[in-house]
C-alpha cells in the first residue's frame, strides 16, 4: 500500500531511545516519516541531543515558566504546529497532556507505554507488573485520550517476566519491543491503515499481503 511521508513532532523527557528508534527506522527506509521537531520539558533530557545529531531542530520548554498546564500546552501546540508537525509522538514524555494539545491534534497524538494496557497504567509500569506477580507484560502503542494511558490501542507486544527480573532488566527487555513497535505503528498511520472506531483501532490489511 502506498504510504505518504508523515511529519512528526516528538515530545520527550528523557533518554530518547524511542526517538532514536524512530530516527533509525526513517534512515533505514522502514518508516515514511520526517521528524520536524523534538520538544522536551526537561533541560537534562538526552532526546534533544539525539535530534540535533540527526539535524533535527530541538527545543526545551520549561513548564516552570507557565502558570498552568493549559498555558504550557498552548505553547507546546504552537511550537509543534509552527514546525508543521501533523502527528505527535509522546516518546518517554513524562507530563500528562491536556485537552489543549489533544484538541490541536485530534486523534493524532500517539504514546508508548511499557505495559499491556489496560493493566499497569501510570508511572513505574514495569515495577507494578513485577510486584503484582504477572508472568507476562509488554508494551502498548496507543492514541492518547484525556484519561491517562486509556486511549485506543494500536499495537501491543508481550514480554515474559523472568523469576530474577528487576525493574531494570524487565524495562530493558520491554524497551526492545517498544523500539520495534513504535515505528511499525507510525508506518501503519503513514499508510492510512488505522481507523479509530469507538474504543478500537481497526487496522486495514495490507493489500500486498492479500494477493
Ligand atoms: C519508555 O519505557 C516508555 O515506554 C516510557 O518511558 C520510557 C522512555 O524511554 N513512557 P526513552 O526516553 O524513549 O528511552
């Protein structure tokens, strides 16, 4: 199925390995996308450095400069819009996004979460899974809705929890799946194969596979 090149805006608060997975997938021709801008809320984030190394503009906007979350997100939405971003990826973005951002990019904000949603929402999802005692967890790529970690699910992958897993070892194993799945989900978007129907995301089969 032909894909058009989608223009991404990436929000990241930390190390930026999911941003790197997107950049690598683009460079390797697995993802028909262009990253227009990377925005971070933290001055110590590594994501902006990764962006600049790939020749992509990056800015850090401190939430402390804004009296309310809405005002912060108004500024973020403006920066993303001015850069021409069409789809917004929350790649390790540790802030809860407001309706201001969601309304600016309706059904076009995508998040990666390190559990099989709806289990283990929120922070430390990997630790929550270990402590609960589940034997299988994973990661979820989903559209972002107003309620945290609750939007329509695009793709999921499972990851086993081993007896000697720590939060760190499990997080690393899940991260490998995040890096595989996130570019895949964005490529499905680029191919126009995702349709949100109520809670569900329908994925149109690839015409080439059908023949
Ligand atoms: C990932 O585990 C992601 O699922 C979570 O935060 C982490 C970000 O990692 N939301 P990175 O900054 O992309 O390396």
